[in-house]
């Protein structure tokens, strides 16, 4: 089985199937090649299972640059009014909204009140888009994922878990299409 090793000052070894279907091992510098090989052999069943899932995924074509620009333009129209609505509902203020084509996140916020959203949000159901907005706005009250943070999310969107599940089940397929 082929795999790539990335060594660093980390303390533990980990295994990942990348979005390109590559088996990636992250390992401490001190681990020998034999120890890494033994670890990978011990995880062979896990690797095979996840590679099979990867191979079974439908291969959608990547979005073109023109499509991404159109998604971003549409997001700039749709998101600000929704953010304003939920900000008032939650009782927070924010500085600015930025639309990006992020490959790893649907949204983020800074401690300065700046909000970032993925342009692909225009492709998800409206309730899922609202969940991402609520999630980021609640971070303006709690910059973590503590119980207090999730209590804020529930207060603004009691059914958030179904939207979170949709995103986990379907969001990766959209993000993988970013070239």
C-alpha cells in the first residue's frame, strides 16, 4: 500500500485520506520507518474502507472560475440581509462580511467581528445557509464550541442539528468541486 509520510514536531501519529484519495501519515520525527510501516499495516482495514468510500463517490467536474465568480456575486446579494436578520435576533453586531471560495470552511469569524462565508453557501438549502450564519454569529458571543456557545445556537435555531447533518453529509461534495 502506498502512502506519504509527513514528519514534524508532533507527538502522535495520525492517518488521513486526503480529498484527492491519497493516504497521508503524519508522524513525529523520532518515529522510525519500521514503526510507521507497522502503524499503517495495523490500520489497513480502516484505510481500505475509506479508500473504497472515496472511490465510490461520484466524480463531479470542478467548478469553473466563472461559476465561482457567479456564486460569490450571488452570495454578496443573499448573505448580508440574512446576517443582519440573525445578528439582530441573536443580539450581536459585526464589522464586515467577506465572501471567499474556501476549501475547508463554510464560515469563520474573527474576534474583531469580521465574518467570512464560503461562496458555495448559495448552493445549499436556505435553512443550512442560515445555520452557518447563526453558527458564526454565535461565535461573536462565544469564540469557542463550549456548552454556552451551543446554547446560543439552540436559542437562535432550535433545529440546527438537522442542518449541521445535511452539511456534513453533502457539503464535502460541493467543496471538493472547487478547483
